[in-house]
C-alpha cells in the first residue's frame, strides 16, 4: 500500500467512526463502484476524499473535480492529500486548476498546496502563477508569509529567469530574504 494512502486511510478511519461503508470503500478494487460513491448524494466528506484519492492514484480522471475541490479545502491535510493524488492523476487540466487556485486572491489562505503542486508538476502555468501570487504577497503587512515563502522556494526550484525581478524584490522582506537569496542563486547565470 502506498504510504500516503496508508496515512490517509488511518486519518479517515477516525472520521468514519467504524462505518461499514468505510471498510467497503477501502477494500473494493472496483473503480466503477468508487466512482459511483464519489457522486452519490449524502456521502460524508471522508468518503468523498477516500474515493477521490484512490481514483486519483489509479489515474482515473473521474476524480479530477473532487480532488480540485479538496485541494482548496480549509483543512490542510485534505489539501495535501488532494495535491498528492492530483500529481499522480495525470490529468492535463490539473496545472490550470492549480494555477487558478494559487492566484485566487479570495482564497489565498488556502494557496499553499496549489503552489506546491504547481512546482511539482513543473507545468508552463507554474512560473506565471507563482510570480503573480508572490507579487501580491509583497505588500506591507501581508499576513500570508507561508504562501509567499512557498512561492519564493518554488520559483527557485523551477529555475526560470522570469522570476528574477520578483525574487529581487523579495530580498527587501526580512521573512523572505534568505530564501530569496537561495532562489536567485538557482536561476540561470545572466549572460553579458
């Protein structure tokens, strides 16, 4: 069993509180039964998360919408599991959805996992989305330093020179300066 799946099933076992439905959803290998459970009315959140995660790991694109919703959830553990499954799903819509979530200023408090997913995917949408998000975080007294830090680190990992101006601007922010120095060092050397 995948380590992330084991961790997820242990966490959700507690939420399911001994439900027979939990045991059924964990045990079944029938993708159609899982997909059916994903769309049944009245399913608890733990069941939708479990099914979407399992389908995502299996590369079944029927999990995409549910995983994107979980990627933007208020509970970080749900976001992390959704990002893990989305990275393995192989759906071409994933990067665009993650970029939309990362740059949604109304949901910036939940942007951390979409940002990390974009970096992992190394998709064309990643650098522009991280630059946009970081530029917004460089305002005075912005409360989302963890999001800004994830952007700085991600831009360094992606190593795209388009990030140089915003990373240089991040040097002026004490909470980001050390990470910005490291990120700038990872960018390609300038010619000339």
